[in-house]
C-alpha cells in the first residue's frame, strides 16, 4: 500500500509540471546557465567528461548529460550518456514537447573511464543545430542536425543527472565532472560570462550540482543514502522513468519481463 501511495503521489507530481516542460520530472541535480545580456542566442556549447564507473548490474537506467533549450523550455537538444543496467552508451537526442517529437542519433557503446566530448553548434544559414557526441579515445562520433522550431533561439544551457532510482543503483564513483566548458554567444566567446546556478528538481541520493568555476561543473551523489524510491517495485520505477529518452529503455526492459512470462 505504501508503495502504491508513493507512486500515485509521484505521478500527480509529474502531471503538475507538464505545463512547465523542462526542467522535467526525473531531473535530479542540475545546473542552469543565464546567458549574458546583449546576445540573441548561444551559438556553440561544448563540454567534456569521463564516463562513470560501472554501477552494479541492475535494470536501472539513468544518464548524466548537458543540453540547451530556448526560453520556453520546449525544445531540448542534448548529448546523452545513459547507463542501461549493465553498460554505458552515448548518442544525441532532440526532444520537442509541443507537438511531441523525438529524434536520436545512432547509439554507440562506451566504456567506463573513456572520455566523451559533446558539441551543440548553430548553423545560421539553415537555422539549425549540429548535435555531436564523440568518444575521444576512438574518434567514434554520433551526430544529427535539428532545425529550430519556428525560429526559436536557444538561450538556456543545462547540465543534468536524470532518472530517479534507489541510490545503490548509481555509479560507485559518486561524481561526474563536466570540464573544458566552452560557449559562444552570437559567435563570440562568452564562456566566462554565463552565470551558472545549481538546482535540484527531484531530490534523491543527495544529488548536488557544484559550480566549481566557469569551465568546470560537477554533479555528486551518495550511493549509501536512503531514497524515497526504495519502496517502489521495479515495475513502478520503470513506469516512473519512462519519459523522454527513457522510453526506449523502459520498452526494452518491459520486453524482458514479457519474454520471461
């Protein structure tokens, strides 16, 4: 009964933020940047990070990522780095809230300790962004281009750890560091002028965003902490985390259950 009441409460909470769009339900710790005055858009955003240690084998799925939205928070572009329960992967994603649309670039496996570099770069001629994610050790790259819906201008940079699970399911290194952050506004370097702010959407596992300086931001957590999600069944957790990029992971997980039944 307790877990049923909790999942209902979480679903009500999710429903209440639908009109707010991003930050979406399931975002835990995140950092959001304020673009400096006098510019129209962020034309380039690049970050680098090390893939986390392998977590214990489970059926949990979650991801650290960075990305951008326009002012209305309805069109998220992001290089993502999901843990799928037993291994890491990387690709880029575009999620549009209205009308709902989603596109992913090709997914590649990536090993713990390898280095990822993500890039979001504006093409003025076609009013579109190149979304790119590269494994620096191998040069393998996943890309797609995304047109700006109705001429929207991307102004909000984010760094996020997303999808809520019991704390022991997260990587044992308890930190991911985004470094060598580089940003351009209207083609001009504005890295040091973006004002970053640390926030928490869905509190879990003491997740915290840490603004170390203008080019380095970390997210940390505690795998030994208690979580309000401990009381949920796996099926309830899967449903709770099935939004956005989690949909394909949830579908694959549900297929495992169906195959066993």
